[in-house]
């Protein structure tokens, strides 16, 4: 096809007495008939942990607990012919990078991106990672829950106010490496800079202090209200700003999810969870059916405090709006219509 097209241009040029070589503009217009795709990389917040309906093979089978959901935000976008999710619950920045690592039996996400980007015409790449590195988000949640059981203690927020900025400073260069490796992967697959959208996102706050003052623990959110307020108003926004800095230094787009589930956090509905976009404490005693004895322990509760299917649907909507806008950065916030918008 390429040879015939160049020959045709050359023949026309000879007939017209012009120059044989095709112009760069003509070459740029050459048709790419591959189906388009949007690809997501990252950790549990991107894989769809908490959203249910997990892909077979990622539900604990043979040690793979990636929990990639059919309801994950990438699958709720409207940007390409195909939506492909490479994210894996518990992944760290190194697992997204080109490094030779293995997580839950799976290798580098960026390396797998290369093959996908050769098979499809990738128009958008989403990356959400960093929370499992130095911030140790899951362990931090567990520590704050443990502090809730001491009614006379100060909670976890005072120590975190000192430690959290230091953790974010240590995390940022690791995410920077991962993002640059994703750019390298796309380059190795034949993509020029600017020929696709690379979007780094932050995280939505799973908690709020606006919950039942007395019953919020038994309802599934065993946190001191002061700790929940600190997480929503300080820790999560600071994490977003650290990731914004990474996006700026690596020259990629940035979408801030810090307020994406505001008013719909876990336990914000008090005794009714139907309006919530984040999961409460969620224990799945049947995880052992697919994961065997390996499920006993943390894997039975790993869906806790993650965006649910409703949350992913709204975030996928916001991603679509953001990418279509062509802007370099935005935040997902709830509009007057009750839906998320990129503003």
C-alpha cells in the first residue's frame, strides 16, 4: 500500500513536471487503519478495585489479585474503539515503569503497553500510581482504623501531618520515572510526542468527616472524625499537588480527582450507602472460592475504601470530558446536574 501510494504521487508529479518526493504534509495524512484504544495503567484505584465484576484470572487465581473490573473508569470512557486496562491492585510506580519487576504474577505494565500500542492506534494513556509507594495508603488506612479503637487517643492525623509531606517528597521521583518510562514505551511503539494524550491523575478522597457522629464505625467507617477530615482536606489534596508537580516536570496532562467523590464518600449516606461512590469496609468471605487459602487475610477486605461502580462511571465521564477539551490540566468536581465535570 505504501509503495503504490508513493508511486502514484511520483507518477502524477512526473506527468505534471514537478518534484517526485511527497511533502511531509501528505505523509502525515497517510491513513492509519488500526482500531483506536485508550489504555490505563496504575494501581487499585485505576484497576477498578471496589467496583466488582473482576476479570477472570485477576480474582486471586494462581496468586493474581489485580482485581481488574469491567466497571473500571477506563471502560466508562467514550474516547476510542477499545478500552484496555493494565492496572493492577497494589501496584507501585516500579510496576508501571519499564523495570524488570513482578507484581501479583504480572510484569511491567509499560512493557505490555508497547505491544498494545503496536496492535492498536492508542489515542489516550491514563496513569494513576504512587499511593502504594512511600505514602503507603493502605497501611495508613489500617493504622488510622487501629487508632479509632482507642477512644482516648489523638488519632493518626498528628503524626501524619509531620510524616505525610516527607512521604510525598520521596514518592514523586518514583512516579516521575514511571511516567517517563510510559513515554519511552510509546516512543518504542512508534509514537511521536504529541500524537497521543498521556494523562496522570490523582486520587479521590474515600473518607469524609460528614458522617454519623455515633454510628459511623459500625456502619463501616471506623475512623475518628478528625482523622477523616484531615484525610479529605489535607492529605489527599497534598497528594494531588505532588502528582501535579510530577505531571509538570514530565510534560504530561494532569487530572485532579481529589474532590471527585465529594459528598459521596464512604458513609456519607449515614445508614444508606446507595448514594455513595466509595466503598465502606467491605469483606468478601467468598474470595477464597477463586483465590483459595491465599485469600484469607487482607485479600478478603482489599475492596474497602475504593471508588465503586458508580464512582468509576462518573470518573470515566470526567476523563472523557477532559480529554475532549484539549486542556492540559483540570479537576473533576460535581456540577449542578449532579455529575462530574472537568473544570
